C-alpha cells in the first residue's frame, strides 16, 4: 500500500498547517466536483463538514456545467482535524517502515 504524500519526509504540521483563515478565527473550506467521490470522501475523512452542492457552479470546457460540493472546517473544529491528520500520517509512516 502506497503511503499518502509520497515518502512522508515532512511533518504533519508541514503537510497541513493551521490555515491562516482558521488562525484568524474564521472558516476554511474547499470545493470539488460533486461527482468526484474520492475527493469528497477525503474531505469527509478529515472530517470537514459538508455544506452542500452549488448546482451548475462552473462551466467546464469539455463536460459543460459542473456542480460543486463545498466543505468547511471552522476554528473550533481545527484541533480535531489536525489530530486526525497526525494519526493518519503516523499510521502511514508505520506501514512504510514495515
């Protein structure tokens, strides 16, 4: 099984530092194509909160209209998200060194 982020030569805080907008007491977020189940699953695993779908949000050159799934993490949630990431990355390092 391949470890995320390649060979994991970085620390979890380097991979995912506290976003500046979370440090400032706001919210950080991300969007992905609503059809991208892998990306949506990764956001939910952080765990980021699913905020909803913006229908026909973007015009794409080949596929036409795109619906976007939006996710967010607020400042109160960030410590748990960071802890989860650190645990997941530590587990990936163990698999890599085995």
